[in-house]
C-alpha cells in the first residue's frame, strides 16, 4: 500500500504528466472539443494539481544552483504578489497570481535531476502528442473551410463564420487556428530532425504542408510571426560574435521603441483595432506609472479612459474583454507598472542569453534540435507583441511556451 502511495505521489509531482494533461485540455477549451461534458471539472482538478506542483517545485528550486534568470523570475513573482496584496487585493487578482505560479512552477520548471535521455524522450512525446492532436484539428478545419461548410454547435460557429467572413475551422477564432498551425509547423520541423525513419519523416513533412494550408486559409497573421522568427533566432544562436547578438537586441529594442513612439490609429487597418487598445493603455500607464491598476480593473479602467483619448482617434476597444491589451508587455505595464515590466523583460532577456551561451557549447544534431525549440519559444514571444498569452492566462499558447522554454533550459545544461 505504501509503495502504491509513493508511486501515486511520484506521478503527481512529476510535471511531465501534468504538462501533457493540461496541454490537451487547454487545446480542447478553444476548439469544438470544448463541448465535451465535465471539461470544466477537469480544468479545476488540473488547477489543484498545479498548486501541488507549485509547492513541491518551489521546495525543489531551493536546492538548485542560482541562475540570473531565476533571480529575475523570483523578483517578478515577489513584486507582483506584493502589489496585489498591498494595493489591489481581491479574488480575481489573487487568482491571476495562482495562474502565474502554475505557469512558472508547473510548466516552466523541469526537474534538473532528469538525464538528457529522459528530457529528450519527454520533449519527443509532448511534441508528438501536440503534433498529432493539432494535425487532426487543422485537417478537419481545412475540410470545413475548403468545403465552405458552416456548422453551429452550442451557439458557436465552426468552419466558415458567415457573420464575420472568417475561416475559423474547428477553433473558436481564426487567430487560434493560425497560431496552432504555426506552432505545429515548427514542432513538425523538430520531429523531422528527431525521427530516424524516412517514412515517419515523410509523413510529418506531408502533415506540415497541411498545417501550412490551414495557416494560409485561416488568415491568422500571428501564426506567420512564429515562422518569421525562426531565421533571426538561428542567426542569433549560430552567430557567435557578440556584436551580432548585441546588434540583434539593439535592433529589436529600437524597433519596439520607435513603433511605440509613432503608434497611430491609422495603423488599425493592419493591426485590427490593436492601435486603439495600445493608445488607451499608454494613457493608463502614464497615470499609474509605478504600481499599475491590477488585472481585475483592466477592462473597466481602460473603458473609462476612452473619452480622454478620443482626441487621438480612439472610438472603441475591440477585443479587450476576450484578449486583453493584445500586447503582453504593454499589459504587464498596465497591470503591474513599469518597474515590474522591466524585471519581466530582464527575465526574458537573461533566458535568451543563457540559452544562447549554453547552445554555443553544443554541436551537431543536438544543437540544431535545441535551437529549434528555443526558436519556437522566442517566436511565441514575437507573437505576444500582438497577443497577451505569456502570463495572466492559462491557454495552449502560454502552456506550450513555458513547457518548451523549461525543457530548452534543461537541455542546454546537459552536455
């Protein structure tokens, strides 16, 4: 009996099984599979499981070596917790803290005692599971889209959304279909390198083509960002010259600052309403520069600011309720203030340089596979310049990001 309990405890505290379960459930919640009975109950059970992992992995982390990115991560967590409890304490903001902890200590954390062989096996299983599941959804979506089929299930339209004219397939919206397909293409490239069988390589390649078609017909532009980010990441990691890497970061920051300085509502013909969200968010940041406003007050506060920013051409805040500010960095600044945003950016940049520095010491196929995993993660960061899916929310995008980022960190540490 004791052995059975120990085995059960080991399964619960092994984040690998948690990652698999939560990833599948998170995809189900934004697709036609959301109609599965009792899915909400499964979601709640996973949150409980996640809290157990948070406690267990926090204790484990204390015995591990100190890294710069973990220091910034801890500072980010502590600062956000203090802000919530000292300035805007309520159930919704505390819930967001729990979600962030699950992302960091349930998904991002990977046991450092696992061998390289175990880590590679786990990444392969996660990648294969995601690729198969997303392939079924993408191919099913293609059949509906190309057949110009529109189906309504529980008051939600699938296939061709006649009202909006968007191709949503089996997903809730076209952007989710595009991002899911974009991620699957990168994961497919990883699997092609991973598999030794030519038959399996060919099967994955053909399926990747279907994902490319699903991305094209979805019109979800965020999915393309994932693919575009592959090239600069390969240059960053394989270009060992410090000047190349420094130039990459400076160019990225310069482009970001210049874009923010010149943001105008006329950009909404390409940004689908995001410019109005960002202009309003900047007004909120100016008023609450250091402490932010808290997550629970986000929608109400920005809505109240609309009359003040009408002079900039803002008339509405499209997508605010469902998707937040549609830029995770601006949203962190709105919610927690500029100092906490700086800490969050330092955490991400320290991760980038940590991984790049470690990858330099790898070689061959192992280096290439680790580079692709890292490129997927930083491609998702690129997507989050137009979405808000890194923190504050449990979504298949945030789960994939933190899962693969955690494995990328551990894999580059295993020589």
